[in-house]
C-alpha cells in the first residue's frame, strides 16, 4: 500500500513508533511526519496554513511554528533553515509568538545556547 509518498506504510509506522518522526519522499519534496508529543503540537495544528502544491491543497506548519520546531530539533540543517526563514520573512513574522513559545518550551540555559547561532 502506498502513502502518496514513496515508501511502505509498515516501514513508515515502524519508524514513527521508534523515532516519533518519519521523512518520506514525495516527488522533489520531503514530507516530514511527526507524532504530537507536546501540548504545543495542538497549537501548531490549529495555526497550520493551507497552500496548494501542484494544484493539490495541503496543510503546512506556519512559518513561526516552523522556526520554533527547527530550533527545538537543533540540527545544523534546522538552524540554517530557521535562519533562512527569519531572514526571508523579516518583518512578516510574529516574533512575539516565536519568543513566547520558545521560552515556554525550553529552559533558559538551552534557549541561550541555541540562540547564539
């Protein structure tokens, strides 16, 4: 059984169970699926944005929530992505929302370390 993305359902479910995350190729894109582990994830779902991809409607994480999630994952590619979003959408993001949720999700020492990049 196909997911619409490339990959088998059983493999995707196993990876979700193991890592609470799975990345699946979809044409030139990579679709990342996360299991909601934090109450914050409910807010992410409520704030999602709807866009069309090749004429197909799809929901995406809001830019503000994407910055927060990237900073939480803290991999070098995520830090680069977060910085690119902040630069590209400068003046268009709700930075108060980003700061408040980032503060709520991480202890002060972790926030300081992550924001030094």
